C-alpha cells in the first residue's frame, strides 16, 4: 500500500513536469473542468460507500458535468 502511494506520487510529479503548459486564455476553463471532474469523483466515492455505484452513470455524469461547467463559464 505504501509502495503504491510512493509510485503514484512519483508518477504524478513526473507527469506534472513533462506536460505542456496550458495557455493563459484557457486556464479558467481548465480549472472549472477540474472542479467538475472532482465533483463527479467525490459523488462516485459517495455512491460506492452507499453501495449504489453504477459505472454508466459515473462516466456519463463525469463528461456531462465537465461540458456543462465549461459551457456555463
């Protein structure tokens, strides 16, 4: 478990340093899309804890939530 956390952290750091920079014009939209994605992920965790998780609902909600958030911003 600890090794998985260490590997995931190192991969995240490596990915963060090697990804291209996002142009300043799009930073507002990217930030809102990330917030919408986090909302969907937290909802999925909540549904899993309540034993009501459905992958179809999660995937459709994930992308729909991001698109609507970007359209409204």
